[in-house]
C-alpha cells in the first residue's frame, strides 16, 4: 500500500519502470527510484549533448550555443555530484554498520575505576600460623579458628581446646617453617 502510493507520486516514466517490479522493503524501492531518476536525467542530458553537437556541426554559430553548453555541463556536474554524494553516504553507512557489528553488544564485567588490582597482595602479607601449621594472612594469636574451638573436645585424645583435625598427637604432614 505504501509502496503503491510512493510509485503513484513519481514521474510517469519512473512509474512505468517500477510499477511491475516486486520490492521487499520500501528503502530498496526508494533507492531504486533514485538511481533510475538519476539514470534518466543522465540519459536526457546525454541526448541533449548529442543533439547540441549535431546542431553545432550544422550551420549554427558557437556564440548562440555557448550558454546551452555551459548549462549542460553544469547539469552534468550536478548529477555527478549527486551520485558521488549518494555513494559516499552509502559507504559511510556501511562503515558505521560494520563498526557497530564489531563492537561487543553486552558488557558483563564493567571495571571499577576506583579499584586497583594487586595481584600478590596476600602473598606480601603472609604470616605463619602455628595452629594451622601453614602460611596464611594471620598468625596463631590472630587465628579465628583457634578462638572458635577453645571449648571443643578432641575425639582422638579427649582433651578440651582443639578438634581432632588439629590434634597435636596426630603427625601433621606439613613441617613447621625453618628460621
């Protein structure tokens, strides 16, 4: 419906050429109509130029034809400028579309500008915990696990103050640090 109304509003020469063609999108119809209009204008310009040269070869003075030639040259330049502008717009649109396609559409990890990454922050502050018998971010005095199990009873040696997993009677596979 919209395409039919658009075709009806065109020049009769363009209507004849576009009426029986099928277009899936209105944009394609508009592009085709613009290209056909420019081609028809160029054909008319060329026929005028040929007619001008044909009449020029006959007995016409060049001073009479100079304004006509100048007008035809300006018209030709205008048509060429329109086509080049149209092609430039198409190239710019395609470049913009390609740019949008290459950009990621969704970002899941947005970096915090106030956060500075410290890759070895925990390694720099390492201390040996005698309770865990490992290196960690705390010492035995600061060990939260030891403070939590002060009143627990060991199932191995039945003493109060530690659990079976931390029993001193079981041989611990990790040796204490040297030095």
